[in-house]
């Protein structure tokens, strides 16, 4: 395998791990009470089964691939901002539209997701 391809794979895996760890800690540790209370008020159970985690892992992998692709074309700040918009803002619009977004999490989720997106961009730029 060529060095460039290996670095790309390492970047994708590192960003996938970074994003997955952040998502797990934020949603399953720090904000789990907000999520479960909000879902219970909707008459739903918060989806926290291993299969849901696997789907979020695929989401993290997809975001990682996008961040690496963006990092090859954009500056660090533009990569981070675009990744944040694609990965988080658009997701919040969708889950808000579905009525399952607990708006009370946003004061924590917005800054945390910015750190997550810009951290992913930094990893991609550092490893490219």
C-alpha cells in the first residue's frame, strides 16, 4: 500500500474513533438523562441498543471520510466548519423536524460538536 493511501486510512480510522468517543460520552454519559426524559415524554424509549451504536459508528465513519476528503481541498477552518455543518447542524434540523431533538441539550451539544468537528479537521490536516 502506498504511503499516501496508508495515511488516508489512518486518518479515517483516527477520526472515526475521535468522533465515536465524543458521541458516546456526550450522548450516553453526559446528556443521557436529557435524551431519556425527552423520549419518555414523547412516549418513546431512547434508542441505546448495540445496533443503534453500530449505526452511529457507520455515521462516524461516513463523517470521517467526508472530513478527510474536505481536508484535501479546504483549509483547516473551512474543513472544520463544513464538517460541523454537514455532521451536526443538518442532523439537528432533521431530528428537530421529527420532534425528537431535546432543545435543552444544545447549549452543551453545540460547543462540544464544534470541538469534535474541528478536532476531526485537525486530525485530517495533521495526517495528510
